[in-house]
C-alpha cells in the first residue's frame, strides 16, 4: 500500500562517483545508520574533456541511492562534499530529488531518522523550496543504445552521463500489442543537466531514441533541489 507524503519532507540522495569514493560514502552511510541504500556499478559516457569537468579520471563509476528526511539529506550533502572532496578532480557529484510517496514500511524507516529539531526547519524549507539550477534526466533504452542517447544529448547541452544495466519485466503480449520489441536487457542513462537545457535534451533523446526507434526508449526528468560537486553549487 502506498502513502502520500505531502506533509513530510523526504529526499532520494544520489551519489555518482569513483568506486573508491563510493565505498567511503557507503561507510559514512553506515555510520549514520541510514537503513535504505542501493549501490550500482556504472560506466561513464563522457569525452576526456568532460571527464575532467566532472572530476573523474576514468569511465568507471559507482552510483549510490539512499532515502532520508530532507534535513538529514541536506546535512549528508555537506558531509559528502567535505569527506569526499566532491568537485575536485577524480571525485564525483551528489544531489537530491524530492520523494513524494512510498509504502508504510518505507515511511516508518525514513521517519525514524528525522530529528525532532529538524522537523520545523524541514517543513518551512519545503514550503519555500526552490529547485537548484539542475535537473536529473533519465533515459531507459534497449541495451547498446547509450551512446546514441548521448550523441543526441550532447549538442543540446549535456556534458556527460552515467549508464547502468537493468532488465525489463512485464507482459510480452502487452509489449507486442503496442508494437514494442521484446528485449529484456535494458540500459538506464542518468544525465545531470542544467535546468535551462532540460527540455532540449529530452526532446533530442526522444526524437533519436524514442519508442518508435530501435532503442525503444522512454525519457523523463526529476527536479534536483540540492547538489554538490558541480561547477555551480547552490
């Protein structure tokens, strides 16, 4: 059963960094008793110049996803920037997006992390929330089409992306009914882009790698309300 969380202030925290720093972050999360963590191996899609801009010295990346109250997430962004030196060469980026719903167990787990003194501050900041200058764009495509996604996105302002693999689940009959090729192996491309470039990037990806293409892709975006490690931090 899902629950609306309009009266709460919860966030999903994303960390995209080198595998070595991702391990340090995982240890930091454990110290803070963060109950929900997901870790993925990923590959970068950036050129050498863009890799330098992102502060990464190789194409190998790790993605960590965790969920926590907004006040806790704001503090974790500061700690990650300080402990991992995010924004410096060979590091990575961290950012948060709003979490608007979840099941009862999830809400209880995240709520258990919220300190009483943070609640009023979090509620006030939620009412006055202004998004950062960045958005997270996510494209889900058939395996092998991540470069096509980035070829479409770069001219529209995307500087780089991170790719990890997944599998599609669902009715094969439904897929065939809608004219979708049944390919269980999929790739997810995450692009952290300037908000002003978001629509152009999404449109370009949709035109080149949308549902009517061989990539059979879908693309969507989520607002970013906090980010560290970028060239323009809030």
